[in-house]
């Protein structure tokens, strides 16, 4: 779900405050609790599934501790016995990998053939 960034449009700090609350709540929740309490785990991974595609890479002010916490939780999520947690974890990792791939492609954009069809890589491009 995409929402307009009101901070950029109107200088509204509400989104930044909400992100700060998410970060603080997340860091104050033990990973063990997320993995053992099924309702908390499902809610947490659902929150991450919503948060990661839209905000993880667009927010440059996220603390390193928060990012490491997310990756540690995803690592534990992959080992979970709860199949829905594993599915959500895989979906989140897919979003992260896809975003990293897009960013790498933007930096190392290979030349394209010039024609009106869909983009095709130049045969000599690596």
C-alpha cells in the first residue's frame, strides 16, 4: 500500500513520529517473544511485510540496530515451525532482495538496444 509522504509535501512530522514509535516498539520486543507467541509473531511479520517494500529502503534515518534486529528476526523466522511465519519471512526476504537488485541495476545499467519494443540487453553487455 502506498501513501503520500506528507512530510515532503507539507512538512508534517507525523510519519517520522510513527516510524520512531515502530522502531522503539520493535527494539523493545524480544525476538524470543516474537517466535514463541504466535499472535505476536504473525502480527510482527505482517507489519514487516507491509513496512519493508515501502519504507525500509526509502528511510535513510533508520538506526542500524533496527536493521540488524529485522535481519535477526528474519533469520529466526526461517527456522520457525509455524508455516505462515516462514511464508511471510520468505516474502519479506524476496522484497529485500528485489530492492537490492533494482538498486544495483540502476547503478550498473547496461545499454539497451534502441527500438520501440520491450527493453532488451545489448548482446555485448555483461
